[in-house]
């Protein structure tokens, strides 16, 4: 069953976020990971949306997602995102 990594990102240090993006790309994408969406202006239908940048990644399993997210290379890159943004991130389990 696929799982999704969803992040809502408010960038307050563009240079720091760019460094994150470069290092995250260098950390590599695991087999089966798909970038489904990166949107800087999602259309809000209800409630409040933290962001404006929204990122949606698909993984073949939660194990694959956790292996990527918990890897030393990604965690090193993520430190730049944590310093450059206010973010929410979640694992969403797919159906079927």
C-alpha cells in the first residue's frame, strides 16, 4: 500500500531553504519514490492552510518512507529546512 509524505512549508529564509533543497536532492531518492506535487499556491477550500508551499511525495511503503526520512543524509539536509522554515509534515497512509 502506498504512503505519502505531506509537508506544509512557510519559508522565512530563502537561502537556507535552497541549501536544504540542494542537500536533500544530493541525499538521493529511494527506489519507488515519486514527487507528486509541489505547489506554492494551493487553493484552499476549507479551514486554514499552513504554508503556502505544499509538497506531496509518494512511497511504495512506510518502511521506504522511513528509510529515506530517517537516513543520516536526509536528516542532515532537513536541519536546513527546520532552520529556514516553519513546517508541518505527516505520513498519510494510502488505500488499496
